[in-house]
């Protein structure tokens, strides 16, 4: 889970507000998807610039996060590096793209679940819930207890 920095919390609120107010949203577009919108807010790059950066190498946001290297020289890796400086983790980017961080989802109203990654209103709900969790980690109900799963047989 991200570090709850004031800059990140403000960016989550701002991004949710922009989306709620009708900013162009396309899940399949690097600059207009869930991660792309947060990247715009945190870095000031336009959706077009983010798309251009993404074309330097193959992969969706989750793949870029998985392969991230701060010395690669790839423009999108520089963007990810800037995002990480605000308190995000690489895992946060993967979860954001798919709207699936369990801790954030516990703060989403049950009637809104399951969230669909390519729906604007679901991205808004997720971003607001994430900001809420970072502002007050106690706002998310505790995870349900599960029986441990066996790791395998010898």
C-alpha cells in the first residue's frame, strides 16, 4: 500500500474529481486509463505524451510497473519514477489499473462491487476509496479471516 503522503492523497482526490467532471476516459489508452489519469495529475504530462512514451516499448501499465528500472532510460519508466516519489509503490500501479487492491475495495460501498476497470464511475469510486484509506487506515473494515491455504505436498 502506498505511503500516505499529502501529495498523493491530494492527487487521488484531484484525479477522481477530474474523472467525475467528464475528463476523457478510455481504459485502453495509456494516458486516459486509470493509471494514465493519475500519471497526468502527478507529473503534468498530457495523455498524448503518456501515449507517446508508452510506444517506446511493449506492455500495459502493469507490465511497465513489473519491468520498471529507474536507469532504463525509457520515458514511461521516468514517469513511473516520478509517481513512486509521491509514495506510490509498483504494486499500487498494478492494482490501480485493475481496480483490485483488497484494502481499497474494503472501503468501497458493497453495493458498488464488483468494480469494472473500464468504467469511469468505478475508477472514481476506487480513487476516492483509496484516498480515504490513506487518510484514515481505520476507515477500511478489517480483512475477513481466512483459513491458511496449504503450500503444497512433498
